[in-house]
C-alpha cells in the first residue's frame, strides 16, 4: 500500500478529513509513489485560522530574527540538495541535472530573502513642513497562500515563500497534486528549523482546495503559477474577494534565429531550451523563427540534434530528456502534432509512439521537430507544453518581431545573432517580460523579478526579489509633528 501523504497545519502533521485520495505517479515507470489527499475546504479553514493566529506574533518578531529561520533552512536545503533533486526527478520525470538546477534556484531565493532587513526598509523625509516629518514603513500583508504547479515542485514555492516569511507573513502552500512529494520533504526540513506553530502550513488537494483558498477571508494574498485559463480564474476570483494576486500563466515562447547566429553554440543552447524538462516549462522555447538564410543554415542541424537526444528515465546516466508528466499530457501533445500535420506542417523528426526499453509503461515522447509551421496555425498559437519544436521561416527581422508581438502570451522572447543592433531592436520592441539575447532560457536570478506580459501574467508585481518584497508588504505613510511646547515638558 502506497504511503498516504499528510498536511502540515499549525505545527503538526495531520491527516486530511477527506476520504478521497489521488495516486501520485512516477511518469517514467507508471509506478504509484504515494497517495495524496484531495483535501476539503475544512482543511483550508484550519490552516488559514492557524496562520492568522500565528501571524499576530510572527509580525512582531524583528526581521533580523525572522531571517535566522531562513538561514537554517538554507543550510538544510544545501545538505539535502541531492535527495530533494532525486525526489523531483522521480515524481516529475526531468533529468537529474535539471532537478539539481531547480533546487539551486530555490536555495538562491532563500539566500536573497535573508537580506530582508535591508530590502524592506522604508523612507524618511524630515521637515516636509515646519516641524513636520513624513515617512513610509512596510508592514506584512497577513496570511498568504501559494498554489504551485507540477513542473517545478521544488523551485516555484520558493519564488514566494521565503520573502513572505521574512517580511512577517505566515504562509500556506498548496503543491500540485501531481507532484506533492518534494514539498512534503521540504516541510520536514522546515519543521527542523523550529518555525513557530502556524507560521508555515501545507495543504494538499485539487481544485476544491484552490477555490477554498481563493475564497477564505483570512487569506490576504495569493500567488499562482499554471496555465493561462487557470491563472485567469485565480486572478478573477481572488480579486473579487479583495485579495492581492500574482498569477503566472502559460506561454508560447518565440526564439528568433538570424543568419549571423553562431551555428554550433546556438543549436546546442536551443536544444536545451526546447527540450529541457520535456518542454514542460514556462520559459521553454517553442516557436523557432528562422529569418532569411538562417532557415537553410539551421533546419537540418536542428533536426539532426533533436534526433540524437537521449530519452529515458531521468535518473539514468546519460539521459538528456525524461517523460512528460502523464498519459493525458502525452495524448494531448501527440494530438497537437497530428493537428499540425492536418494543417499542412511537415514532421521532420517524429517522437510519437515512443517506447523506452525497461520503461515500457512510461509517458515518453521523443523530441519532435515540425517544419513549415505557419504563423497563424494551431501549433504556432497553442501552448503545447511538450517536446515539440515548431519551425517557421520568415523573411525579415521586422516580420519576426511582428510575429512575436502578435502572440497572446508574453513570457519570453529570445534572439540569436552577432548583431548588437538586431539584439537591441528585439530587446526594445519585443512585447515579452523576459528577453534572451543568445540565451535560450532567460530565467531571472533570484534578485530580479520573474516578469511576464500579456496572457502570461495577471497582476502587477511578479515573483522574486524586490517585487516579492513589495507584494508581501503594504506601505504605511506616517505624517508626524511634535510641537515645541510639548517637547519642553521633557
């Protein structure tokens, strides 16, 4: 019998009151790893009330003391780095090196949040009028909740949680029901840090838990990463309930190849961008726009490199790409490839119907390259969230930028070129929040915000860095006068 996962509420590991559990599946083997509870609104209520009680004292603790818990957490995460990385690979499928990189990024956010005593400083202006001073201070919002996706089970909660805690908020984490095991292990480490009861809470579940979080009156702020339809729902419902929201949505990231791009380096980086984590990441390049002569220069190179990519269990040495997350995802991806063919695109490298020896039950699809993808086609406009490279040919950089800016999404846009002028044009004109210049995955460091535009983001302040500090604090302006006559009493 597979282990039943627990919730962590008010400083204790507790069973959900639900009788409904969902299997957590290893996507490489189809093995059942655990049973995750589909918790109920009553579970959310217990966590929210515990967090609200704890926040009254947690906010009074000086910031320099709050971050001591994060220093302890950083040390424990570094100590358990490899074990947590293996957990990510087992439940998500990505190769071990990718999982290690994910946990490194998580730790970087903890380290950045340890600087909160400086990062959340206010401002002071003396003598704005005779004997009057004015200043602004930052105070915590209250109880905050993060609704996390399956594709980065270790990293994405850390875009938010360290900053929320350091600024004096208490937190509730709702991991993806597809990949809940890594965060379960993270919370065991957090328990060792000695956080006061109720400051950190973990509630497993599905859509019912999400809606309970969005509606609960004790929760003041919501962070989310997932598909655009769900991000729009989260933003709309939580906003209607008067909550702060930052909701990261989907993407269809374009990557422009110009004729002066260096072929070998560009091909290598592009392969990692398109096929890393089997294309299941919001910064994966998907539409490869070859401009002019770049099409003939790169077409066969890309097809050959994709064909050579080693696919298998992410734990095995030498594997460069693992499975997708589920049979449902696999069927959807293969269906979209078929749609592309129906609309006139040509499959240069076909990854469908993949069977990996020793892992016959896994959800595998090999890297796929689809040529002659038209700018207004289904493949060019749909977030595939799988290892599919959509290759299109445009004549000029103007046409390429126009295509980028016609995208409903705006998470990332990249260009590969030796021309500083061309790079500057893309940087300046592209309507996307993260720009890569000779970079295939323009993932911001922890001290920069993870930007997103258009239907890739709903809200105003993004995750990480200074944006996270602003999101998790509310400003209070104080205008102060001390009359001279009063001061003479002392």
